[in-house]
C-alpha cells in the first residue's frame, strides 16, 4: 500500500465520526536545474512525478538535463511551470519550457567550414617527421605557435557562430537546421581531437628536451685526467690502460654478432645506439660496480633491453679474446724474478697462492638446481671458482664455475 492510499483510507475511516484531519504538506522542489520553484515560494503550482513508462522516462531525463536526477524516487518532482498550460494534462505529456530555452536563438546559425582555419601547417606537424638537422628547440617552438593560433581561431569562430546571423538562410528551418547543427558539431569534435594530438606531441617533445638538457649521457672521457675516477668506474688502473685494452678489441668488436656472441659467426648487426667505446665503458662499469641494467640505461640514455644485449655480447666476447692474453701461468724464472723479498726469504719455492671465491647469483626456479647452488657458508645461492695468483699478486689461474654447494677441496682436485 502506498503512502497516499494509506492516508486516503485513514481519512475516510474517521470522516463519519466528525473528526477533522490535518495533513502535513509534503515539501517538494523542482528537479529542473536553475528552476527555483518549490513548495515554499510557489504554493499554487502542481509538482508532478516522473512517469513510470521507460520510454517516456528516458525522454524526461534527456529534456531535464540533470545528471543527478533520481527518476525512480517519488520525491523527484517537476513543477507545472515547465508545461504549456501550467499543468501536465496527461501522464505521458513531455515538458517543453525550461530556463535554457530562452538562450536558444530562433535565427539561423551558420556553418563553420574547414577552410576557415589554415590546417596545412598543423597537419604537417602531426603527420610528417621533423627534419633531421632541425634542433628540437626550434621544432618545439613551431608546434607551440601553431597550437596557440589554432586554439585562438577555434574560440573566435565558435563565438562568432553564436552572434552572427546569416540572413540568406533565414527561410531554412527544421531538417536543414538539424543537418547544419550536426555537421558543425562533427567539425568541432574533429578540431578538438587534432588539438589534443598536438598538445600530446608538445608534451613528448618537452620531455625529450628536458632529458637532453638535464640528463647528459655518461662519458668516461670527462674523467680521463683522474686515475682514481677511472679505477672507480671501470677497474682499470688508468685511462691509458683502458684505452690500450679497448684497442685490442675494437677491430673484432666492430663485426661481432648480437645478441649472443658466437666466435665463429661475425657479421655486422643492426645500427647501434652507442659507439663501441661507450659499449666498452658500459660493460666495464657493469663488471666493476655491479650496477643494475636500469641504472646503466639511464646513464647512457638507452633502453634496458639494449643494456642487457650489450652486456651479454661483450662479456662473452671479452672472455674469448682476452683470456689467453691476461691469464697465463708464468715460468719459475719470471715468478722468482718478480717475487717480493720477504717471499724469497721465507718461501723461495712458492709459485702460486690459491683460494676459492664465491659469486652471488639469482636463485634458480628449479628446486634441484637451487639446492645444488645453495652455499651453506654464504647462506645463499652462489657460483664458486678457484683463483690462483703469483707471489706479487698477478692472477695466473682461474677455473671454471662450479655450483655453490661443492667444497673447496673438491674443486682443487678437479
């Protein structure tokens, strides 16, 4: 039973007994935006509910233009001032009088054509790539200028469209008016979309320009006068030693294949973003400092995948080319000649000092491999190798890598 039916039955029951029932007026406000009619200032107006018919209700919602409209609520009412005779004559009658109806001009509105705005330069900036020799600052300033002009022209044309009346089209009305309105709306949407594309392009260029100005590419040549800096970044004792090592590799490095180095397959790959010297510096910093690939990518202004490919290729290449040069077992005469005096006195027959070293690695996904690589001494997964040095500290032997669970005596025996 609805609330109103209850009050009707309640009033009829006590009417015969002569009792007078006073009902409290329900407080309604009109749901139309910018309409100030309410039960307080317009007591003579009737406030109508939204019809329950779905199609009619949909039209009500479209005409009322209230985004917060609660059409299912019985408290939502529309006053009679929005109907021609001040009152809704039938349940399905639609309201036609609204506060914004007076803003519509009965006169014809002209069409905005595409040729009203010069779009040649705009389209060139959107679809054509920038010139190779043109600085990014010049290209960015041109785009900003075009965007500002385009926005100003669109605002001006839209304002003129609301004020200027074309007298030659006053006799056209109805369907032709709808056609012109739809064509104008489509043109405005297209121009707005192009403006947004230009703004996105400006933001991308601004971001690239900021990166070029604030984050220059790392260059080891800036530290070539400081041996301490070169040793810190790359591990080489001086810039000259680093350059000497690079000269040994650059001829073969120029034709090595990627992403996986194969000593039997040497051919030029794709166009590289870094020079050979920069790649060699990157790999040296990776080996010396253990920097993450993301960090190196930011330092050298390349992608993370590029850093990964460079490291995998160069490390295998350097081992193949430098292992026989840098690590070899010297003769006894050479060892005794460069042996420190204290060793000559106490250990004259010493030829090598050996020890095993462990390198931390990522934990394998396989449980069996994880168990093999787990080191109880380091409490993590490692790889282990045997290193031998001469009495004066030169590396004279390195073994292959073994799983971290193997013991030092087993590696020595193998």
